[in-house]
C-alpha cells in the first residue's frame, strides 16, 4: 500500500524538488499540496517542470489540509514548522526541510536565528556515524542544511579517523536556488550571471553552528569552523572546499585510507579515483555526492572537497533518503545517483 | 527478460544521454559501450555523472563488441553508421542517433552532407501522423535531429489542419551541447557565456531538409522553410519560434482547436494553458515538450513555439521512446516528463 | 566649459549605464543624481561598479534637484517623464530614455500603454535617414527602445533600397537587464540561467509599434511586423534575427550592396565581412552594432541579423550619441566601439 | 609623441585584452600585432570585439616584426618570452604577461614549470611596498599572475601590519578566460555552465610560489600558502577568499585600520565600506580591485576577500599600469576603475 505524502510549501524550490523526487518514488502517492500566498493557484503555473502535477491546485497550509497522510514534508520559512508539526499526530512522519529542529543547543538557535528554540529532531544525514539507527522508525526528522551536508560529508572522515586539528577552514560556492524563490534584487539574473560574491562572512552564516555540531560530534571534541559561503552563477550545486591542519604522523596514504573506509559502502557518496576532482555538474539533479581529498605536504593540510546538488542531496533528496530509512524502505528507493549532465 | 542494449559512441553527449536514460529504464540491461579515440578509458573519467557505470571501460567500436545485443544505439559522427549497421543482423534493433538515415531524397543528402546517401529508415518522431505504425516492430530507426524535433512538433498541427501557408519562418535557440563535445574555439565557455549568435544562416543548416520533409508530408504539399539557428548561453535546451501566414478564415479559436486535437493524447507533448509560454528550463533532462501557439491578427500569422531538451526528447529520449514502440513496450517506459528545475 | 548633466533614475540599469558612459565622456560633468525609493542612499551601494561615484548620495527626483543642468537624462518608469520634463526649461536638453515620447500616433500609445499620450520628440536613432538633422540643436530627444534599435538597424537598409515585402518577421533574444532591476520571480537568476523563453508573443510587445513606425517611414509604406521577443540567459545583449520576403529581381549582390551603402560611413554600425555573423559578446559594453545579411534563395527571403548591447547602443549609448549631436559635439565623443570580450 | 606599442600573441585572451586597453590609452599608438598559428589572419576574425583593429592582419612573431617599438607586450605561452626578449634592445620596454620572469628562486621555477629558469624582472604589482620604485624607469617588467594579484592585494596589508600567522588558506574562483583560448574539452561551454570544480588542488598550482614570494617579502618571514583554485561558470573575474589566523592582540579595529592605511591612496584598490562585499561583476572590464576584510572572533581568523577582473587588473590592466609607471606617465592614464555591470 502506497505511502501517502503531503508537501507544505509546494511552490518554493525545496517543495518543488521534493515533489520532483516523490513523483519518481515507486512507494509514494502524492497527496495534499499547500502554500500560503500561492494557495488557489495551479501548480503548473508555479512549477512548470512538474508536468504530471500541472493541474493540481494548492490548498492553504492548514491542519485539515495536511491530515490523513503518512508523511508530511515541511518546506516552510524558518520558525513556522513547529506550529504545523504540533497539529500532526505522533504516528505521522514529519520531515522538516527547514532549520527549526536541526540544532541541539538552544543557545546556538537563539544566537543565529533570534527566536525561541523549537526543539531537536533526529538529524537526517544518514552517512554520519550512528545516524541511521536514530532515523530508523523515527516519526520526526530534521533535514540538514545544504552547506552542512556538503561540508560534513567532505570532512567527517578526517575527524572520525582523528587525522585533523579541530579547526576547519571552509569556502563553499552555492548555486542561487539555495537562496530561495522570493525575489530580491541581488538574486536577479542580471546581477548573478557573470559574478561571484561572498556573503555572511566572518562566522555569521546560520549553517555554521550546524557544521560545528556535526564535526564536533564525530571528532569527539569541539571543532572550530571558519565558514565563508559564496554565491556562484549557476542555479544548482554546492562545491565545498574544506581544509584543516593534519595531526602529526598523517600521510597521504592514511588520509586516503580513512576516506576509503568511510565511504566503502555508502550508496550516495562517491570517493573519486585519485586525480579526479568533484564538479557540481556531475551531480546535477541527483542524490550523489562526489568527494575527493588530498594531503598538501608543503603546508601540512588535508584538503577535502565535495560536490552536491543543493536541492537534491542538500535538501529534498536527503529528506527522501531519510524518509526511506524511517519507514523501513530500502534507503535508495526512488533516489538516483545519476546526474543530468552536461 | 531484459533487453540488452549496446551504445556505440558512449563518450559523447548523445551517447552519455542515452546511457543516462537506459540506466533508468526498467526493461533494459546495458551491455557493450564503445568509443574510438576514447577506447580503453573508464567511463567515470569521460561521463562522471553516470555514477553506476563509472568503472566500465570503453571498447573499440567493432562488430564483435556490438554483437549479442537486442538493441544497438549508434551515436557516431555523420557517415559512419551504415558501415556499423551492416554488420549487425536484421533482428537487432539498430537506432541511429546520427543523420545518416533520416532523409528520403538522396539529392537532399548529397547537397547538405556531401557524401553518398546511406538509405532511409523509419523516422523516430512518434507524434507525427502515421509514425507509430511505421515504428512498431521495426528493426531500424532513424532518430530525428534535435531542431527538426522541436520545429515539427511546434508546427505540424497547423499544417495537418491546413491552417497555414506553406512557408514557415523559424528561429531557434539551442544550448551548446547540440554542437557536441569535440573542442572548438567558438564553443569554449569563455566565448559562449554572455553571448547569443546565429550560424548556418540562409538555408545552409543540415536540419533544414529534414524540417521540410516532415512539414511537407503533413501538409500534403511542399512547405518552404526559412531556418535560422542560434547558439544560446546554456548547456541544454532548444526554444523554437516558428511562424507562418494563416490561410483565409483562420481564427485564434481554430488554431487553438487544432493544437488541442493534435496533442490531446500525446504523453510527452504538453500544449500549455493559454497565457503560459514554453521555457527550456521546464523540460531540462526530461522527454517532455512544451508547446504554445498564438494567432497574431495584426499580421495574420500563426506563431507556434516549442521547448525541448535537445539531448533528451531531441536525441536520446526520442531514441528510447521509439525503441519502446519498436519493441512493443509501453511507449513511456523509463522516460520521464518531469524536468530538473530550477 | 563642461556640459553639466543630471540623471533622474540613477539607481536602475539605464541610469547606471548612462552614468558609466558619462564618466568616460570628456565634455561632461556629472551633476545631480536622483531616485525615488532609493533617495538618500549612497550610489556605491546601488551601483558598485561606478567606483568614482561611490560616495555620491541620491537626491529625490524634484524640479529643484534637476535645475541648473545643461542636460537631464530621464531613466524613469513609463508615464513619468512628461511631468518632470515640463518643469525643465526649453533650453535644457532633456533626453528621455523611457518610451513616453517615441510614438507619433497617439492611438498606438493608448493601445500599447493604456494611458494618455504625452507627445512626440525627435527620435534618437541617428542612423535612420534624416534623423541627424532632426536631432541637431534639439532640446528634447526620445531615445529608442532597445529592440527597435536592433531591429531597425538590421532591416532599414533593405526597406530603404526597396528590396523587401512590407511584412517582417522578427525573433529577438535579449539579456535580462532589458527587463530592469525591479525584482520579479521570473527574473531570478535561478529561473533565468539555463533557460530560453518567449514573452509578449503575438503582437503584444510594446516595442512593436515603434518598429512599425521606423520601418514604415523608411519604406514609404506601412510595414507589418511579427515580433517575438525571447529572454536569454545573459545579462546584456540583443540578437535580432529579422527576415522579409524579397521583392522580384533581388539578388544576393543587390542585398549586400544596399547594406554596404547604408553603413559605409556609420561610426557605430559594422557590416561584418561575408561569412562572419554577429555575436552579442563582441559588442558587450560598447556602442557598436554588428550587422550581417544573407539572401536565402531557396525561400526568397532576406535574413538580416544585428547584435547590440541593449544597455549601451540600445539605451544609454544611443542617448549619449544623440546628446552629442544635439549639442554640436562630435557624434562619437566618449562612446566606444570596443566590446569587453570574452 | 605617441608611445609605439607592439603585441606579440595578439590572438589570445591576454593579447586581446591589452589591445582593448591600449586602444583607449591616449598616449599609445598600436604598432605590430603578431601571432603564430594565426599569422596572416585578420584580427576582426579573431577578436571581433576590437572593431577599430578589425582589418589589421597578424604578422609572425619575429624580431623584425617587433622592431621599432617603444613597448613590446609579450602574451606568449610559458617559456617562450626569453628568446623574444633577447632580440629586443635594452631601451625597449618589454612587458611579459607570461610567467617566465616572475619568480626569484630558480628552484621554484624548475619545480613548478619543469624547464630552465629565464631570470627575474621587476614585478609589476605597483601596490606592493616598494614596487613602484622598482618599476620606475625599468625596461623589463614581469606582470603578476592573475591569482597572485588577487591574493596579494587581499592579504598583504595583514602581513605588512604583522597581524597574521604565516599560514594562509586561500580558495579562489576564476572565470574560464583564465584558462586561455586553446580549446580543451573541460573548458567547453557545455561543461562549464552550471558547474563549479576545483583543479590543481594540494599545492600544485603554478601560481602558488608567486603568492608565497609576495606575502613572504611583505611579512619579512616565510608565509606558507594553501591554495585551491576553482573554475567558475563565468568568462571573467576572480574572487579570492583568503584567511589566516590572527596574531595575539588583533582586533576587528586593528585589522580595519591596517587595510584603511594600506589602501588610502591607491587609485585602483577600493576597500569597501563595512558590510559591503566584493563581487566580480562590479569590476568586470575594469582595473579596479574590490577588497573587504573581516575578523572572525569565534575562530580568531582574519578573512580577506578580493575581486578583480582576471584579464584586466589580473593581466593586461596590470601590465598597462606598470607600463605607465615605467614610462613616467601618470599611473592611471587610460585605465578605468569603472566596471561594466550588470
């Protein structure tokens, strides 16, 4: 019997992407689609790429509209998920693609988001040590942020194997869809095409505490993170360039071995052959992660680089992957590792 | 029992795209992959987006390598398909994604391609009147060119309903993947980004006789075509803007009715609701076609516009769709109408 | 003594571009800069590429702010120029970069813009026959629309030489800056990159009557225009692909001769050598126009193609060129024919 | 009397850019233009954006062709400049835009370039301490690499003021023109658009020793550099994100003060107001450099970011700026700080 799924916030980029994936998921039947400012509109006008759903009309995001589903995906602005989730029963699998339930330390939440902390749900990055066990059977899942997904997968093997100093320097480039669909002047095509620019420099980006949380847990001690995000002239994709000083005794071989071990059996993470480097185009539209790592002897640093599709593995694909685990389905059901390139 | 498929020319864009689609096709098992200059290389180095095939190694394109398959896709340079096809038995389904077997009139071939005509195979554009019957059970299929696919689907309903003068004016914009993977200076990213430019102006583009062939057959008389292709700063997609003078008595309603009738039951062609216009992004990576039509009363012209993905519906998706018909499978098996957007 | 120039609407794309050009103009001194919603802001925050003006602050657009200048450039939303112009004396050169004073027939204005017609000013496309005489000494200039600039320069030689039937079919691709800086969802980088799409199809685009006006005047009879604009994934540039049936007796040579004659002495229009085609990248940031023409014997059509920078020759460069003429300066003062490429 | 300048390698991107700038330089007259594989071709076919030079024909790169000029710009492949320079007299100003004469330590040259070291010429980055004195009157100039220009200008104030640990971590994104005009598969538009990817990871990029040389000289001790370049989907521009651990006692104020002091009187480097960040689009086609710096207290790092146009300030603009100094002209003659945006 099909899993019946609703999507709250179906007109935005995260909502559209989860629908794109659910349409290809053999066990899921798509139920209610809701929006707020766009309620009453045809989905075909809002998400013209989702042809099979073109004639569906968005309902308002209410408890009634979302009732009667096995899974509810929340693609809502920060701070709005808790109120909706409260109205859904404990047996409904609620998957929050926003930030509300990712952070464990309420102080982090308050500092970076400025409102009251809603709580902490099991964290939907299955590749992290211990994560699958916490997700199995869970009925609440917090989907990781796109940058923390890319960064954690690039760096955690180095920390899990105790190879690196607890100070990571990260510069990541993201496609513009990561900034959402609300129109703002600096996101206009005219401004974005032909331009690279940073933002949230100096520790202010909201994804920073989430990276620290993930890497610190793996390392067993607090890892400091210097994170600089940049906006790149492309719609999708994150390239995360991460580095940390190597601990004494580390060699190129020991680094390689740690990554090979970490990703030997992962269905979505591909440690590339030596000499080949990640490219966001190769994972466009797919749940795959390309990872490569090098040891720069001249400066004693491990450089780990990952490429993901920010909307797929970085948001909606990660959500579906975690849904599969929570529901006891094969983890890879309906989720491709094949990119749309060139 | 699975259909066993080989791809000759697996390192190029057409070859890569057909592999992307076959990987998602539930009835197909991927057999031999061949190349020429790239024989001996890992596919992962050539097509890094095709993760499940990363460790496959390209063989040379020989009769031996291609033997023992149910279907062989040819993604070869123009003029090379006949020699390969001859060596494959009559029971093997041979699908040529090149131009060699598209044209019926040998004089057209000689004029536009400058070599001896190899022959004519059933034409793989199922949406054209009568096409499906010719494809069913066939063991040789000529896949249409990308521009003729977009243009024929934009215009044929107007000609089938006898609404238009037999002189069409077409301006189409294509992504750069249509020009292939062989590196040439004018295809460099530095040259392409931020630039629109025409080529093959004045009737010289090789896809022109194919458009004339398709539209003339539907119209029942010779349709002249003025075709100007342009190169657009994007990897994929064709937007074809087509127009023709309306015959006497034509109205906006009769035009709309003709298109609604033509596409009422087509699984891949979507006549958009009035007021919505095609966009290549909406069909990125999908086999869908977006079509819209208008009647400009002030000049008495029908303007029909289509958007396709040049590599999917315009090449490899069209090939798989025709394969499904030829093999008696459901025509839509393994072929999505869902685009990867934004 | 320097010409003192003010710019009303300095925060938008047209305003920014005219400032970019005026900064390089040896006879001009930049005076007041005004805006409405952005009044009070530093120009460095709004137009960060205009480094020498970074610390200038925008005033409100009032008669007082604009008083005391020799030239006032209006880069205002449609319908707002007349009220401002009225308050400026008859000796001030007022150059309207909006649409308000372009059309001669009030009925055209009412039909396409829906408001009362403000009047008609000398039309700032110097290359049209007779235009320079009308601009010399004028104190009011209507700058042409970007599409009409590209289209008129592509086609007028064919009509001036009586070579073409009075029915032109035009498909033009524009960069997104032509749509302005006001943020709208369909202009987001995420939507625009990788996508081509048409708009205003079927005769509805407001630049259509302006094209008809220009071509009809040159032809000496009414020329009908089928115009389809498309949005291309680039910031700047227009590529206009224009065609019309040739009159009897026309040959490739007579077409070429007409264009050579028309553009023999034009400082900004370059008729390319045969075999070379326009590209928008080649005129990026410059006032140059690339034109090429072909005669397609197989369909009896003249195909004329032009490339301009929509913001330079298509808006602000055309404005400065006309200013030079009006003020009796050398027409090319401060205006480059050199593009920024690649 | 005009300075007569020749350009060897006029068909490539660096050669084209220096011509673009020299065309706007009031003191320069353009003399011989040479190429190798393109000798005999019209420049209009190779550099269609340089309209005033369209009918110039490339000569072969020989001593005869380059004789009789005051300045010769060399835009040649690495390793070819010395042989040409030897044939030019000591009174001719020879400006090498390649790498041959940048490095002081022959061992660095051998390690990174694999050939014999040609020597060391005065280094053309005027903003570095002491550089202008070395350039004044010089008749040999080595133009810096594009990445070292961006990185040195981002970081040197921190090292000059002794604020940072001698270990810098740099991730830079470059437009594709930095990779040159020779067609290679990974530089095709189809591959580049929509993709971010790193290269030369782990200390292997040839610009690394040049960065070390510059920063070490300023710091007065060896500065180690971890440098990761990435290829961005744009034609032009470098965004360099640089960081280093702050020394004890450093504060946000002391960092800001050091940068304000360093750039108070520089004509081309703009330290942005606090809160505004560099964007490559803002310096497109200009010789300007945007710099911003932050102190991230949470990790104790200084983060300095610069944006340049890799072809202008990063290559040809830097070359012209140094030429001006060497010839005793005003340093800013013919060189704009105004970008072409959007």
